[in-house]
C-alpha cells in the first residue's frame, strides 16, 4: 500500500528520530544531533544496520566507554539548554548497564537523553544467550529493568507496532519543560530486526518548540504581596533560569529594584559575575557575601531552583523567619521548603513580577549592605586566585590561572571532589554557559566525557576540564575519543594523591585519615606508585605536560590553547589547602557513639546544627 512503509523496528526508530526537529532562534534544526554507539551482539545487526543507512544525515559517534558516551550526550544537551539532544545505544547486558549511572545523572539533572539499550530476545527461542540475566522468579525481568528508576519514561518494545504509541510519548518527555529527563526504550535484539508496515504519516516532520506556561494569576498576586511586604529580599537563581532563557528578564528585574542575587551551582552564569546585583554563589560551597545575606534576609525569591541541600546549607543557612516565593515550571519543586509557589515559565513570569512591583523597593540599608558585601568578596577572590608563587600548589591558585586563560565565551567543566566548591566560589564568567558543573548527581568520571560533549555543542569555545586525580583515574577513555573525533579539550589534572575532598570531610567528622589519600591506604604498606598522568594522556593520543608552578601552568595554558588537539596539563596540589572563607555547614551524619574524642566533639557540633535545621522544618 502506498500509505505504508515496510521497515524493521530499528529502522523505524531511526527514521522517527530523524523526523523530529526543533526551532531555535527562528531556525529549524535536527532535534537529535547524533547517536553515540558501542555495538555488540545486542544491537549491531538491528540498530547498527539502521544507523548505517542514514550515516550521511545522522552521525553515529563511536566512544570507548558506554558510561562516558552517555555523559557526553548529557553535557551536549545541558550546554545547549536542553534544546537539542543525542541518543545512546549499547549492547545487551553489561554494555547497557554501563549506561545506568549516566541515566541517573540525566534524571537528577533533568537532562534529555534517549537511551536505546539492546535487550534479551523477546521470543526467548535461544535462551539463555550470552550476557543474559536469568531471574528465577520472573522471566520478564532483564538487566534493562535497572533503567526504570533512573528514567523519566521507560518502555520495552516487544512488537514493532508498539512504536506507534511509545515514540510519541518518549518525545513528549524529552521535550517537556517539567518532565524533561532521560527516556529508555529497551530494544530486544530480535525485535529490532522484525519488519512491519508503518503508516507513512508516522514519519512526518514534527517541529518542537519550548512550551511556556503562564503563571497563575492568584499565585502571582500572592507572590507580589509577599515581595512588597519584604525589606530585605534575596533572589536565588537556579538552573531553570538557563533552561527558560530568562537571563535578560532576571537582569531587568533585579536591576530595576536593586535585589541581590545568589547563584546555585546550576544557576551560575545566570548573571555576569560583575553584574552589580550578583553577590556570588550560595550555599555549602557559597560565597561569604551571599551566605551572610541569606542568614539575614526576610524573603527568598527562588527562581528555577529546588533549593537542594547544598544551596540551602542543609536547611540551616537561610533565616528561619524568612518567607520563600518559588518561581518554578515544576509544581513538584515549587512547594519545597514550604514556599509560596508561582508555577510558570521564568521568562514569562519575571517580567510580570517586575511590572506588578512598580513603586516598591528594598530598604536602602539592605542594598548598601549587599553592595559592600559584593565588593569585599570580589576582593577576596582576587587575593585567593592570585599567583603567589608558593609551594605546594593549591586548587584556588590553579583555578585562578585557568580562569585568567579563559576567553569571554570559553567553558569550564567539572563535577566531583573538592573542585566544585572552589569553582563555585572562585570562577568568574560573563558567558551564561561558561560554567558547566554536574552537581545534581556529582558523578566522578563525568568531567572528561562531559567536556567532550560541551565541546561538541560549542565547538568555537575553548573547553577547560578541571579534574582531580581520582575522577581522572575513574573514567579517562574519552580523551582518546576526543582525539579521534577531533574535538579538542584542555584538561587540567590536579593531583592531590587521592580523594582529598572526602579526606577533609572525614577529618571534619572526627575520623582519622583512612583509605582516602593514598598515603592512608593501610592495605598499601609501601605506598601507591605515583601516576604519570601526562604520560598516560600521551598514550591516549593527547598532547601533555607536567608543570610545577602557577607560572608554568599559565604558560602551558597558552600552549594548550594554540594546540591542534586535546591537551592535558597535570600538576601536584596540596590536599588540605582550600578556600576557607565562604561556605557553610553540610548535613553529613556523625556517629552517636565512638571511642574517638574527635568524633564525640564532631557529634556535639552536628547536633547543634541539627537543632537549627529543625527550625526550618
């Protein structure tokens, strides 16, 4: 029949993906910029064949690690504010379960990725096959069921015609401003090859546009009343500002009324660092300026943030008497911390707030206090990041050197360890996407693969990946991928000989150094050998060098910027010397009983902080 098209299930999936478009700035672009694939017996004959047929129109990227390629897909979508995305496919069994951690990263951070894992034979004719998990009490369970709790939408396609209802739902979730997150379609390897007569209209081009929700009139009115009754407001900008494209609306609101702003990890860059109202970061790894204002404010205006534990100091940092207005597109997030919700798109809501507030202003003393606090913090950052030519080298000085080397629209990428705290406090960006931190799941190993995804999204920007030795050793294979694909990154590897961040936390909780720094690993009596990170990076195809001072780092960064492929710079840093100023308490439970006096003292301090937390609950 002329109105049908006979395709395999895998071919239909690919053809449907290619029909999805997105409008960005008036230009129609492909929704899926490509597919990351590591083939195995579970997907090579089905999905692999389908992808080959469209190789000239939809690129298929080969990676070296399934988790890594998925991190790259996440970073790509995050850098482009979720407007374009990628898909990831791996073979049945371990190839697919390797992507589960990345799916959790995407879920927590609300980033769209389409996961297409190969799955066990639906017909069960050759069972048990290689790499098949057999669940004795339930034959319907496969390893891909691991994706269910870390997917916003999950389906297992056991008949080709099921795509008619499943794929539209998958796209609904991937493009929805509220439900946005990872989608998993488990594809049994035999069903990928089954053919069916699909209606041709199913593959008609569909152009997606960001759906913007107007705020409810009643909620908006209640929020305006709360703001007008406040004298000392503080606005907290979260990642939702970026995804809404509300940076200009935010700037207009806070500039018109002199409202100080604190940025979360996800919200950093919502205002240029030198914007008069930008007080700096907020929370556990926040600026002293912003955190002091949070403790004294009478109103929080939370925009596009869940106010997670790091942003709120585990619910102890914000003045317990302060009221909270939460502007958020997600009702689920808008009521957290007993906030008065304003459910709506930030780009639409903030101008309406601004118009309704005409004639109101915070207290002059509050605005002057904020201005003074910002100036003091800016001076502190200047001092902390300056090249002091001291040894051993410190993370703050390294951050300063990289920041000075970065151009106006360059990007820094990080995810885990102590560096996120240093970067949130000290990194300065005027580019809204110049700061790329995966701190929803804080996944060690995201950094290098994430840097690759960010570079693919913004090829004209230099991408600086700042990574500790621990995360580097966990997942470094995508250095080879970046060299192979020709996407140059600049990696700065800070080697503090272990997990320095958790070592410091361990000591803060009263414990002795144990099993975090390599020197404290009691099962390595003669000490772990020192890793030659530069030599390792060269073996993966990158250019690399080791430096021993900040001045050498600054010179190496200039060589790296001029290089024609991924460049790795490694330096040794002190695990104990970090930025002391700013920051706040974080709720990490301390044992109630211990023979160590240090633990008992830490427990007493912990209980005092928990009492403050209770007031906010």
